[in-house]
C-alpha cells in the first residue's frame, strides 16, 4: 500500500463546495471532504437541495470525515425548519466538531418557497432569526415569543448553553448587506458579481458594521467565485458557466442584473428566447451541450467574465484579485476538489 500524502498547509482564505451542482448521489461527498482537507482548504460549504442534499445530515457526515477544516451550510433557508430545530442542529454540530461548524442562512428562491407553501422571507426575518439563534445558544428560555418570525409559546434548548456559533448569510441588495454587517459574522456574496459590485458590497458591509459599533474587520466577507479553468472539458465548462448563469437568470435574474447594473434589455431578450421560455427545469440541469451552446449566444461575454478562467495560474491570479477587492475569503465555486487541484497548487505562495 502506498503511503498517504501528508495534508498541505491550510489556506484559511480558500473554500469550496461539497457536491457542487445538481448531485444525484451524496455518497461521493466523503471523498470530497477528505480530498479538500488534504489540499488545504479552510472551509467546505454545503448547499441544500431537497433531494439527496439535506444540509443537516450532510454537515454531520462532513464533520465526521474531517479533522481541522470548517464545515458550513451554504446555505439553508430559515423557514424550512422550526427555529428550535435549526438552533439544535447547529448546536449539535458545533459540539460534535469542536467548534468547526458555521450556520449559513438565506431567504430562499421565491418560486420554490411559494411552491412549498412557505411565506416570503424578508431582511427583517433574517436579522431577527440571527438574534433568536444567539439567544437560544446562550441558554435563554424564551416564553411567549410573538414577533416577525411568528408566535411560539416556548423556545428553548439548554439553559446551560453558552455557545458562540458563527452565523453566515447570503446577501445581494444593499439592505441585506447592511443587515449582515450589523447582525452576522460572515457574509457570502453571489457568483458573477463584477469587480465594482464586489467592492461596493464589501464597503456596504464594513460601513454597516462600524455604524453598529462592531469591528468592521471582524465580519468576514466571502467572494463566491466561479472557478472554471481551461483544463476542464468543453461540455463541463459550458454547464458550469453558461448553464449556471442561465439558471441564475431563470431564478432571480432581475436581482442579479440590478445588482450588477447590467442592461435589463439583455435579460428580457434572454427570457423571450423560444428555448428559454419553454424549458422545464433549471437549465444547468436539463440542457444538452447543443442547447447550452445556443444559450451562450444569449448571454454577453462580460456577464460571464467575473470568474476565474484560463490556465491554473490565471485562475489563481483572479482568485487573489478577489482579496484585493476587499474580500476576506474566496469560495472556489462550481467545481470538485480534483477539478480545483491545479488552481489551488498554482495559488500557493511557493508557486
């Protein structure tokens, strides 16, 4: 048996996603956890889909398969579980991991929330939810809660608790970014943000934290950065770039276009296209390579440009540039550890 290679020094500013994209099985995740930890990633994020990607279960498995890397939900929605259940799964994973768990929260996609019979989540809901989690993790017994999150006769975990569990939120617009600066420990920006948008978002978070009497540097801002080097096959690149962008435009195109200050007429032409207007499902999951090549003609190159592309060294330089824009960390988004390995190797200071 060949000896196992020692783990690389950890790069706390780098993160990746487990089971990136529309995974059809969760069985490969444990190998991805071990591979990412060997490569030196500081954090592994777990996105949630209601199939084989339920976040609480996967987070527990990822914690058990790792030793020093942080495990974060990226993200779970605040209204798909009872607040005490979310607080309890976070406190359990915090304890199980020795403090390596991060509870990442979001508001969800409106169409999906509506289909599930759930009410829309507002920025006020997110801020109050963060406040409620911290109260429960510090042993408070809350009797007769009646607020923006609903009405609950009793909310409690364990009065002996005194847990400081990091809270992360995904944020798009200025109000949510400002709220994140006030109420959260970490903020995840969205994929395909332009340089100007990224710098503006970072500044909004920092300013809000300072106005709230917090240390602006203590709020960690993550760039979620599509990392799609030219070492990947053409069909994979199409799916992870054009397909992923098209899916974002399907789900919340107005928000992405407004945030980046792009031309809304382009979005309208995209939506009016015969294929796009009739396709059933997320484009990155159902489109063939030929269909993705057609969709590529609808999306301007500059909309796909905010990403790490080219050779591994070019990708690594683009990742470093996200830090230059003010971000504290970069999530190498959309690829598995083996696909990211050349980029991470090129990123290391010795290279």
